[in-house]
């Protein structure tokens, strides 16, 4: 017989058992939730880790692709620096493994904008893990026309107050400044130090870099052989004249004949007698754009077309040399397609005459291989105003165009007013001498993908 006390005890036991079961279910539910949350957090962490790794691999692949582009350019420069220079057709470099990844490079020869320029498409793909990135660059010959101012030797002349240069400047010697010359783009020198006159405040808008590698200048013999052979193959080719005082007179657009180069020769006929020949006029458009003269040249006029005038002797500027599509004092107009190179195996000289005593303006890129671009009688007489060059200058030795007082302005000769023709950043006059280097004309990221 069950007593009342026993029944109450049994009910209490069942109630306790029921409460215990509920608590156990609750605990299991909480444990399960915590476990699920932990698994979710772990999965999320692994996923985010994969994303981070893919991002890192993609960035590394991109940098490897850029390295391959530099490698391809270096190979082309090495081939161009050989004697004779080599300009290959299409080729592929063996894959290069570096930094836990690889890059592959393909080089394709392109048809350039003119027959004198060698141009390549270099495509490089970097790979790391499952990520790849590809970049593509268009690379072409660097010519001396890409420099506003270049000097192989520069230790005798200073950049001074009043000098303005708005393009690339490079000297293989010391960079010497006095007063407040103004440089609009990067300036480089192969020397480890710059010579600055006390109290000077030069302006370098594009900064400067010292201790860079030298840029070699072609020898006169190689230059003469190259340009004279180009002129003989479809250009204007005039040989060496008889007599030590012999020379050519060259005028562009003589008597209003735009698009023509006219020339005559002053040559020895007998003993010390010289006489002029009659004028010859040639349509520049009917040539390959290269003219060669084996004796000194006097030059002036207005160019309509594209031309490189090469000379075995001095080239003397007797009056302004300008483009037809230009504004005097302001250089080439928008849309101008006239382009001139003046190349001398000796010097390019601005003559001291009536026409040049109140400013002189030259639209051209100028090269003087032995030795300088200079002004006649630069250290005599009164100041002659501004020597305005719209294009650029490359010379073996830094030629003087005037004298000055430190921090005091020009005493004789000219102020330098050298302006870079921005078209020369991507093109050059016909057959223009190359530096042996290549410029990166354009750059594109083709694709980048994650594995």
C-alpha cells in the first residue's frame, strides 16, 4: 500500500528528471550553436585568407610582368648597341623564374610611323600560384631628338639667369648653374655632384638626378657614313667641293617655293678663284627626307615638309630657320607637320650678322658632333637678344652663345630660350641618329586574373 509521502516523493523525482532533461537539451542546443558559429568563423577565416593570398599573388604577378617588360627592352638595347646594330624580327625569351613566380616575354616587330624607326610590341606575362597578369609596351628607338639639350662634355659653360629649358636635359659632364636658370623637365648628369655658384637659386620643375650612366654620342665617321648613305638612297646627295673656302648655300622656300630645298655651290675654279654655280631646287616630298652635303653649308629659310640636313663641315645659320606652319616667336602651331633636323660632323654656328643681331629663331633639332652649337663672336659686342630654339640641341662640347655676370645677366651674345617641341617625344626627323637606347612609347595592362 502506497502512502501519501511515497507518492509525493515519486512526483518530485519525475519533476526533477523532467527538469534535468530540459536543461540537457538546452545545453546541447547552446553547444551546437557555439560549434556551428566556430565552424562558420573558421570557414570565413579560411575564405578570407584565400582572398588575401589571391590578391597578393595577383600583385606579385603584375610586378613580375613589369620586370619582363624591362627585360625585353634591355635585350633590344643590347642588340642595338652591337657593331653593327641589330634589329631583330619576332622572338620569345625563355621563361624566367624569380621570387616564387615566373615571367614570359614575347617581342613582335611593328611597322613604325616612318621607315627610319625600329618599333616593337613587348608583351610580358607574370604568373604566381594561380594568378597571372599581362602588360604590353610599345618600344621604339630613342634618338637624340628626344632631348631638348644634350652635351657630351659640359664643363666649360654654365646655365645662368635668363636661361629657360622646358625639355629633357642631359650632360655627360658636370651640371653647372649660376643665378636662377629654369628647367621645366628632369635634368640628369653623369657626374656625382653639381656645381652651383654661391647664392644661386635654380628651378628644377622635374627634379634632377646625378650619377646616371653616360649617353654616348656617335663618332663623326659613323654619322657621316650613315647619313650620306641614306641620302644616296633616295635623298639629296651633294659631294665634297674643291677648295678650302668652298661651301654650299642652302635656302628653304627660296623665292616663295614652299616645300622645296634650293642650293648652290661656291667652289674653286682655278688657283684661288671661286665662283657660284646656278641654283638647283628639289621638291622635298619627292625625296626620302635626307639631304647630305660634303662641304660646309650656309642655311636659312622656311621649311614645308620633313627633312634632315646632314653636313660633313660646319653648318652656319645666316638667318631665321622656321617652319611654314608656325608663329614667329612662338614656334610650331597646333597641327604642324613640318620637322627639321640639322646635323653637322663639325659645328652649328649662329652667324654674327645684321639678320641675327636682334634675336634669332631656329625651328629644328640640332646636332653638332665635333664640336658645338655656338654663336659667332659670342663674347664680343652688345647683347643680341634671345636665341630661340624650338626643338632641341645635342652636341659633343657645350658651346657658348654668350657671356654673363654671375647673378647679373647677359653681357654679350644671346640669352638661351630653348623650347622642346613635344612632337619629338614620339617622332624624329627622317633618318635621325639614334642613342642606342629605346623609349617606352606606350604601356597597357592587358589583363589580370585570379586562380
